[in-house]
C-alpha cells in the first residue's frame, strides 16, 4: 500500500520540464520573463502542437535564441511576434490572429456549436410533440372489429 501512495505523491509533485537550457537564459530577469511569456505563444515548427518553451527540437531552440536576441536588441513584444510571423508565417503562433484569412478558424467552432444546439432543439421539440399527441379513442366500428378479432 505504501508503494502506490509514494508513486502517487511523486506524480502529483512532478512538474513539466521546460526545454530552455541554462545557456539560453538572459541575465536580465525582466527580459527573461518577457521571453518566456512570448515563447509560450509560439509554436514549435517540428512538434507543431507544442510551445517552443516546451520543445527539445533544434528549431525550437533556435527560435528561443532568436526571441531572446530580438528582446536584447530592444524590440517590443509586438515587434518580436511580427518579425517571427513575417519570417515563418501565422503558423508560428499557437493562437492565430483574427483576420479575414483566419476567420473560419475562429467562427467555425461557434457555427458548429449553434448548429448542434439547433439540432438538439429540433429533436427535443419532435419528441415533445410525439409525447403530447395522445392517441385518438377508437370508434364504435373499430371497437366492434377488435372484439370480433379477439374472440376465439
């Protein structure tokens, strides 16, 4: 019983390891904090669904170094992002900017959600109509035919 509890405690205290190497870190804590914030929003072009801060890929390392070089040169966060987008395209952003060319990415989930809600409303409304509509009582002629059919 102790071993599973110990394993659970170790897993609960585990934190994800960042791929930033000590040699990449900036000596200025404010610039390093800005670099980390920017790196969380940039996609590793190799891993594709991972931030460059979390990736061990050589290209991700190059991007981390490039971000730090641009910040050291005095670029603002916006200028660094614009530079990377100009160089690698919008795909480098984990969350693409809203524009005409990305409108489908942002609007499609909302459209599908609304279509799903509309479908559920139609299904519920049809079921409700089916439940509310009570069967009509049998006419005298139908009752007579039913009794005749049930007699042996």
